[in-house]
């Protein structure tokens, strides 16, 4: 009988053979788990994947109360080809024996009684559908069980989840109690694959203990950044939760042993203000020799990070901050030859990992500095490094600044057109749906326009302008025209193919307007594609697909094109683009849309659009006598009487005035 039972029981495969463990579908978390308002930016070089990285607390859905993985247990019990056992009680008896053996092993482990009691309370405290009062009751009971033993059990995978639950749902009193009990062990906890999640929660939810926790990492920051488990803890703490002084505690290790030994760490107000200045504050007032030693230490520490790209530390904001501080400090080196030598050595050490830096503010600034100060060969190396990631960089607020600086600085427009512009335009259908992607498209034809770029963004881009004046030889306007010319033809072709679809998106209509106004080349095909979209009967018979003119943003687009430019609040006039002819667009409007559709627009949402059409035709003077005659024929006496009957309608009086002006 035992032989038959063993034969019919599925054996658990070895870890190396069973493949990746399946995970449950993502479910909506409760209110308290949504308190992370920030998200750490992801490198553009990281592969796109679903959110499969879950914390230790979130993984507890896959684990039963006894700590046994429910899915693995289920696999042990279910055979891929189930057979009817000869003895129906054999499997039951076998499972009882296995359960008894498992209970014996669990009871022999340290703190087994405590963990058994804690898991009972934990199973109640972690439930999602429970009232606040009941949860508080269960958390207090759980805290009474683990109090005084947190440091002893926290390294166990199941016990770590229990403590995380207390920190997550408990109050400030429970969190502070746990933080005090774990004092002195945070560096060890951060390196554990289970307890590292607890450290991140305490850093986030216990601001009063955050400084003391981060101080325990001092002296080991660089080593922990290269540690597989601890790296993410330090990265999250630096980028998401720490203030300026707390960040300086993590940065200090990069400045060398001399800086750690001979600078204050007492946390006084004066010392905090000095620490907030980072490397610049450390070098203020020091002698030349000490400055040289400090800069050498920073460079060596950065090089050790760059020499281990597989560890993942290169993509962290803390490394990018040190790198930017070092580059900024090189400006204080008096010897120009020495300064250029140090910058050259730094570039050569990190040129292979530049694409992993562009997603943070400091990393983006570093790469833009290298582009601005580099030689033609250096710029070619940078473009080659970022080319595989152009689409994702275009969608990232910081990374796209690197692309814009490359377009502004690099004289070889054939290189940028082939490597950057073509990839941006090729992804237009994906980019126009997000604000960052729209800016990437608009920058190709209308860079730094205040209509789509904030003053802060323009100011950031202008930081490299003084350097560009020294390192770039081509005239700024010439370079901009060449970039626009390279982007115009494929962008206009994209409008010809997808314009009718894109104009229905509010953001997409903004992109279409800027391309039509500022692109260089023949726009007849693009104009026809846009006008055919509104040549359909108005209003639409399908409520699910309204007529484009019924969409306010689409109506504004056509009015913009008939005006030939944007209205300026300063001059109170329309500033027409030199690269677009509103008269040609009006001609195509009359030819494609036709009389019936145009008159029907005046009875609905297209009053202002038709007004702009008449105004444009009238502004052409004697050159457009034929167009004026056509419109005058369209708006016959009977039509005008119909419009006058609805004179109270908004914009109707202005339309009648423009119709009367048709000679």
C-alpha cells in the first residue's frame, strides 16, 4: 500500500527544474497601500514588462497561514494524469503522515510557539475587508505577541511579513516601537531578501527614525549599492523619501575617507546646512591639495560603480547626483588642461552606460553636459548609445531633454536626422497620446515654443547654450532649419495617413496644428486628409462617433489653420506662420468640404469655423475674387435669411458681418 501511494503522488520538482513561479493577477490594494504618491523613475534601458515585482507583504497572498506555498502544495496533491487509487484511504493516510512530519519539524524550530500564535492573529489583521476598529484590535493583539522578539524573528520570510503588516496598518506608536527595537540592525536587514521590504516601509512611514536609519548605512553606502538586495532600499530612500540633509548622509561615502573622518555628523543646524550643499559645500574654502584628494576619491568611487554595471547601481539617482556634483566641481580646477583631462577620463569610464542615466534629473544633466562639451567623436558615441532607446526617451520627461540638447548642439544634422529624428517620427502614433511624447514631436518643428514648453523646461535647455556657443560651429538657425526639414516630410506623410484619427484626440490636435503651421514642404496631401474628415454629413448620425466639428479641440484646429497662426494676447492679433498659407487651405476647404456641408456647419457648432473661412477669403483681397464669388453664391439671400432668424446664436452676428464683406 505505501508503494502504491508513493507511486500516485506527484513529486515536487527541484527548484532548478520547476521554472518560474506563477503569480496571482494584480488586484486593487486598499487605501493605506496606495499612500505612495511617488514612484521611482525607471531606466529607459529596462525591458518593458508588467508589474511583476511585488513586495514581501504583497506576496503573502500566495502563502497559507502555516507558511506553505499554496500553489506548490496544490501541485503536490494534483497529478497531471490522475489515476484512481486502489485503496481510497491510501492518499488520505499519506497526507496525514506528511502533515504530522511537517508539524514536528515546525515545532522543532526556534520561536515556533510564538510564530504559531502570531500567524493566527496575522491572518485576521491582514484581511482586506475588515473595519478600522477590528483591524486595530487585531494589530494590537499581534503587537502584544511579537513585542520584544522582533529582532529575533524578522529575518524569517513569514515572520517578516507579520512585522510588515504591523508597520503597514499600525499607528505611529507601533511603528516607532518596532523601529527602536531594530536599531543597530538595519544594515543587516537591508541585505536580507525578506526583511529589506520592512526597512523600506520604516524609512517611508517613520520620518522620526529616518535619519538614524540612514546613518547606519554610513561607511557602507557604496558597498550596499552594489548589493543585490540592499541596492533598491538605498535607491528608494534617496529618491523618494529622504530630505536634503538625509540625502547628504548617503552621499558622504562617495567623498572619500578624509571627508568622512574630518566633517561633522552631529546633525546640528549649521552642519545640516553645510551638508545640504553636497560636494560644493565640502570643497568651499579648502586648499588646493585637499580639493585634489577629494576629487580623486570621488572619481575612484564612481569608477568602481561604472566597472560593475551588472549590479544595477548605475541607474540609481544617488550615483547620478554624485556624478553631477563631480562634473560641477571640475569647474573650480584652475588648470584648464587638468580640467579637460579629468572630464575626459570620467567620460571614458561611463560612456558605455550613459543610456542608463538619462531618466533622472541629475543623470540627464550629466549626459547633456557631455554632449555640449564633447568633441564630434564623443557626440557620435553618445548618439550611438541612446539610439536604441529613442522612443522610450521621448516619453520620459527627463530623458527627452537629452534628445533636445542633441538636436540643439550637434552640428552633424545628418547624424541626428538618421539616428534620432527618424526614430522619433517613426513612433509618432505612440507619442502623440502623452504630453511628453507630444513635446518630442513638436520640438522637431517648433523648438522651445512657450505654447508647449514651460519656462522651467526652457531654462533647463538653455543651460547648455553658453557651452554650445564655444563647441558648436554651425549657426543655430541653420541647424534648426535642417532638423525641421529632415522631420517635415515624414511628419506630413504621417498626417496624410493618420490625420483623421489623430485629430479626434485633444492632444493629437495640438500636434497636428504645430506640424501644419511650422513644417517645411508640400502640405497639400496633409490638408486634404484633414479636410476629408469633415466633409461628411453634419451632424453625425452615429452618437458614438461624433462629427469632428462637434469636438471642440478639432474645431479649434481647423480654425487655427484657416487663420494661419495662433492668436497673440500681447498684440491682440493672429501671428501667421511663414511656412503655411491659410489661403491655400481655404481654397482646399471650399473644394473638398463643399457647399452643403459648409452651410450645415453654420447651423451647429461650426459657426466660428465658417467665420474664419470667410475672414481668410476676404483678407486675400483681389487675389481671391473667385473664392469670394463662390462663397457669396453659397450664402444666397435665402440662406442668409435663415441665418438671420437665428441671429441670437453665439457668433452668428460676426458670421453675417463676414458674409456681407464678401464682394
